[in-house]
C-alpha cells in the first residue's frame, strides 16, 4: 500500500515564547492579564515601601530609646552630684594657729602647771587635768569612744592641742555630735570622762572651760583663743605618730 506523504508544515506557524503566554488575542482577556501584572508590580512596590518604613520606624525607636536612656543616666549623675553636696558631712571648722588675743572667754579658769615627763600615774590638781607632769608619749589627736589615760592626753595639751571631755551619763549622741562639729581636723581630742562635775569640759594647757550644754557657743570661742596656742610648752610639736588610745574612731 503506498505511503501517504506527511502533511506539510505551515510556514506561518511558529514556536511560542514564554513571554507570549501572557498575550491573548482577546482584548478583554489581554487587559485582565496586563492589570494582573501591574497589580503584582504595585504589590511588590508596596511591600518594599512598607519594609522601608518599618526599618525607619525601628531606627527612630532605637534613637528614642537611647535618648531616653541617656537622659535618664544624665539626670541620675546630676542627682548623685547634687546629693553628694547635699548630704556630705560639713567640713571641719578651721582656727588660726596661735591666734590667742587675750580675749576674755567667760568661765575660763587659768592654772599654773609643771610640764615635766614622768612614768606612772599622776595625781592632777584639775579634773580633767589641764596640764602638769605627764607621760613621755602623747595621745594621738582624734575622736575616742572610750576614756583615755590622763598622762598621755596631757602631753597632747603640751603640744597645743585642745581636749574636749564629756560625762557619758549626761551627754547623749546629739551632744557628742555637737562637740565633734566644733573640732578642727587636727590638734583636738574628744573622749568620754566619767565622774566630771559638769557635763562638758574643754581643756588647753593651763586653761579650762566647763559648761552644761554641748552646744554652748563659748566652746568655739575657747578654740579660737587657745587652739595651738604659742603659750603651750611645745606649741609646734606633733599630735600624731605616738599612741592611739582605746576606742579610736
């Protein structure tokens, strides 16, 4: 049986490319395809814009957080600085060394005492003592919470220090704080002294003031007149580097 020849291919027929798949001979359908492509492009554009806006908002929030944190930290530092000034202890008062002018401080008693060095206990003419024979080693100046040996404290008076003593049965903590407040940073002693005939006594070499009130303004006048007086036997000798008594604060 004779073979039928294969049908000839139409020369006008061509292969379709992927881009042609979106094309349509139908104008309405083609318009729908074109609209879909535009919508996809617009959706991608909107997604990119939304992501950009999200990143911008995130950076703004980060800057705001750091600004708030930085401002809070700055305020905290300022608060600490202000508090350090507001709650810092008041500086110790200062007096002019050797500033004795001969002013008459009411109630001050004056004595004549020897200044020789001795060993052992000494019977003093004043209670507390305001001079006299004393131990070769002086008591280091400062605040003490326990009674001190007379013989060492008197040696400190010889160097120009002032010794504040108080009866612990009659002076409370507020009174002790008031006495501390008039003390300079050096050449001053503070210690309890049980059995005194007044609540407070302030002693320099050969001078003494006894008062009932720890806030008596004459205590400060006494320091002004007799602190590191050049009339002491050894006015420029040290008030440190010797003995720390019990209860040194």
